[in-house]
């Protein structure tokens, strides 16, 4: 069977946590999830192609022309919640054009399977993991039509949606094939902070063992790949795809010390000239691990800090404290690792004063980069469940059903209103990045013309967004 995996363009949504400029400029990353699913189909003996319409900026029509040359029997899409309708419109267009079935999967099908299947464009969907269900589904689709025994499959039978429960058993992450990077234009990807090409993203764990109520990853099962598996994937990236920079997208790296040390030793022993970045909690790092990470090419760590106010950190159940934050940042800097701090504006109990204090703290910490996001009730989180209970309706469910427009969600946990949160977030970026000392620090570190151009472009957009605020807001912080 010939399967066309399609990665559609997506853009900033009103309910998103990030400012538009951040969503649009932060990264054009490879669609690694689709590359995983494509690799599963390929391992099962099918012919696959992956069309990254986002990176090539293809219109639907252009994408259709490329896909036509491949001549698929099946179209496959990954759906997240935010971009559900945007992806659906692509699926609808291509399905009408090719008159072939549409297969769907992705996190939104674990959260809202029935609601997603109310849209007739989607013929089949895999709920949960594709590793075992997808090969079985493709086999049945090719040879027969009894879908009733495929775990985690959603399909239609005489116009009725059928939903087979997914298997309870969780696959070992080591059993996954490596993402099918041979189907991707690896030389085209980059992030705002990328220093080298080729650049890729990689996953060495899924989920997270913590349970922060605002986080969508907290509900996903935590699985860890072995050092051997990760090292083999790095080797493949380095030798086969010329990759020289890796962004580990794990929710929180540095949680499995012995495994991590084994990975660091292998990178050094093999002499792989790579630089890498990762995300981490501040309370799982220490001198030893950051020192070894730096020796193995770690150049940036993104720490989830969220707030400087103990009462806010307590309210969001982050389970970290100020001295852990300071220690993690100072230690990273000691070993030449740059630090990005993630903060949220509009947390439970947040006031103008707490935002102001957090911003002052971020400046004092000597962070290299910051990201301020709006605290929102993301789909699948405890906050979203609480909001649905208190407001008597689940916005995300209604959104998938197509009954409500894209809009900002209420934040009843703070007295700050929607406008305040938006303004303080913009103000925080301006106030952090446009300090003369910080600007000079950035300029002195620029390593290429491309990097300079990136900073100018994003800087101008941030300035524009700040100057569109009214005078009163500018004076707030
Ligand atoms: C890597 C990643 C990305 C990558 C790659 C995405 C891609 N298209 O391949 C990039 C950086 C591009 C990305 C972008 C975005 N992401 Co993202 N991403 C992740 C991340 C960190 C890891 C996902 C992963 O690799 N999992 C490992 C794979 C093996 O497991 P899996 O995802 O569960 O996939 C399995 C099944 O779902 C199923 N499956 C998945 N897709 C498909 C498709 C088909 C056809 C089939 C049959 C099966 C199937 O099979 C897979 C293998 O078993 C997750 C957070 C997390 N830790 O999970 C966020 C996450 C999924 N992303 C999220 C979001 C919001 C986005 C963006 C909207 C962000 C933005 N505003 O720009 C965009 C939208 C991207 C898009 N439309 O594709 C949210 C989703 C929330 C939601 N309910 O919608 C998450 C949970 C992060 C978060 N903190 O909220 N993302
Ligand atoms: S915020 Fe970080 S630590 Fe908390 S659940 Fe999410 S990924 Fe884990």
C-alpha cells in the first residue's frame, strides 16, 4: 500500500499560550511524530512518502501536485487539538482531489476521539500508539474489511462511528523504529536559536513523571529509551544525515543520570562534532551532570521556571524553589551552557506585583533567553478539567465539534484580565530583551549573518508589538 503522510502548515491561534511572533519565529522543526509513524508503516512493508508542506510553504494545490506524482492509496495526517480544523481542511481538500481514504492519529485522538470522528472527512483513526495498531490496520485495509479486532482503531460501519478500545499495554519506546528522516529535507530545518545545520529534534523519553496541573505532558505515560537506542539514533543522524545540532524535545531531560552519562561518554568517545540543547527541571541538575553534558556538546538548556513568587510556584504545584533555580542557572553558565527560562504570566493568584517581581528576577538571573507564555487551560490538563467543571462546558470539546470559534479562554484563577495578561507578556519580552547590556551581549555572540538577520527580524516584530501597546501599559512594569 502507498501512504502519503502530510504535514500541513499551521499558524498562531488565539487561544495559544505564546505570542504570535514567538509561535511564528521559534522554529521550523521536522515533523518527527509523522516521521515515527511513517517509519512504522515502512517497517511493515508499505511504500511511504512524507510531504512537509510547512517547510516548503506549499499551498494545498501545490501539495496536491507533489502528492499526485507519488500516487498514494491512503492519506495520513497527525492532528493536534489547536490545529484540528486547519489540518481537517487540508485533509478534506486532498481527499476530494484524490478520492482515497483519510487516516488520522495524534494526541487529539487520545483526548477527543468521538468528537474528532464526527467529521466525515476522517475515515479511520488510530487512538493512542501506532506501533502495533497501524501495521494491523494497514494489513486489514489491504486484504479485508473486518476492523473490529484492531485495538485503538476508530472507523465507520454503516455510517456509525466505531471505536475499538486501545490496548492497555504500553510499548517499549526502544521498540520504535527511528523516525524516517530519509523522507525529510533535513537541511531545511532550524530554530530561532540554531547555530548549525543540519538540525533535528529527537525524543529520548515520552511523557513526564511530574504532574503539574497546567501541563499537557503530565498526563502522558513516562517512558525512557535506553542509552544504546539513543546513541544509535545519534550515530545515524550524524553519519547518514549530516546532522550537527540536535534539540532534545523531551519534557525533562537529565532525569536518568546513568543513562545520560552513558550517552555523553559515547558522544565524546566517537568524537561526534555535535551541539545540542534540551529542556529540564531545575531540581534534577547538579554540577556533575551539567559539566559532563557541556563536554558532550550541550550548549543550551531550557528550564521551566514559571514564576519567582513562592506562593505562585506553590499554587501551580511546580515543586521547585528559588535557590534551585539560581543554582541550576549559575552552574549551567559555569560550563558555558546558555540558559533559556520559561515563565508563565497569569498564574493562579497572579497580580501586577507578582508579574513585576518575576520580571525583575528574570533580569537578575542573567538568563540568556526568556520565553513568557500566557497561563492557559491547555487540552487534557488538570486546569482544563477544572475549568470545564466550573464553567459547565468543555471548550476544547466544543471546538473539535466545530461548535465554537477560536478564542481566548477564561482564566478565573487570577484577577488579571485577558488584556492585562497580553500586555504584561509583551511588556516582559520588551523589558527583558531591549536592555542595552543584554542587546550588547547578544550582538557580541552572533556567529553568522543568518543569525544576525534572524535577531533583527524578530527584534523588529517584538518592538512593533510593544509599541502597539498604549502608554499606560508601558508604564506598568
Ligand atoms: C515533537 C513535538 C512537536 C514537533 C513535531 C510535530 C509533528 N507534527 O511531528 C513540532 C515542534 C513540529 C511540534 C509542533 C507543534 N506542537 Co508539538 N509536541 C511535540 C512533543 C514535544 C513530542 C511528541 C512526540 O514526539 N511524541 C513521541 C511519539 C512517538 O508519540 P506520540 O506523539 O504520542 O505519537 C503516537 C500516537 O499519537 C500516534 N500518532 C501520532 N500521529 C499520528 C498520525 C497518524 C496518521 C497515525 C496513524 C498515528 C499517529 O502514533 C504515534 C506513535 O505511536 C509533544 C509533547 C510530548 N512530550 O508528547 C508536543 C505536543 C504534542 N505539541 C503540542 C502543540 C500544541 C504543538 C503546536 C500546535 C505548537 C505551536 N503552537 O506551534 C505545533 C503543531 C504541530 C503540528 N500541527 O504538527 C501539544 C499538543 C496539545 C494538543 N492537545 O493539541 C503538545 C502535547 C505539547 C504541549 N506542551 O502542549 N510539536
Ligand atoms: S511542567 Fe515540566 S515537570 Fe511539570 S509535568 Fe510538565 S514537563 Fe513535567
